[in-house]
């Protein structure tokens, strides 16, 4: 399994970026996926997540209304659209995958993220 992030960069406050995470060795449609970030001297925090199957989403309070997580299963790619960026959004951003299983009615995510990308840097000034 390999996850490769791209799309990071430097942007002024109020600007936008779209991060991509292309997966190989697994299907994005059948896994739960998330975006995390870590700023220097701070703990890693979850930013957004999307469930397998129908793809329900959750967001950290700090990014609600500004960030949107989505995926294109045909391209096996996860996205994070980031709008109205703030300096406090500056961090290394990582995508990650939790394995999922289908019970026959619902998709269930495993408790732990198993696969991680190498990260892409976002700097907001």
C-alpha cells in the first residue's frame, strides 16, 4: 500500500489549496480515510475523515465550513479542499487509511489508521 500526497504549498491568508492523496494497493471506496496535520512543536491532529461506502464525513471544529474532504474512487484519490486559509492552518498534512468492513448493512471502520502518506507542507502567511 502506498499513499502519495500532493498539492501543498505557500499561500496568503484567505487563499485556497486542494490537497490530493493518491492510493495504490487498496481501493479508496472500501476504506475509511482521513487527513491529519502536524505543526512544529504541536501534536498531530485529525482534520477530516470520510467513511467507506456512502462516504459520510466528519471535520475538526477548527476547519468546519472551510475544508471539504472528498474522494474520486475512479482515480483512487482522496482530496482536501481548503478555503479561507488561516496562518494557524500551517502544518504538514498527511492522509491516512483505516481498513473497513461491510456488515451487510453498514460499513464499519477499524479503530486505528494503518497506512500513512509521507505528508505535504502547507504554509499560510
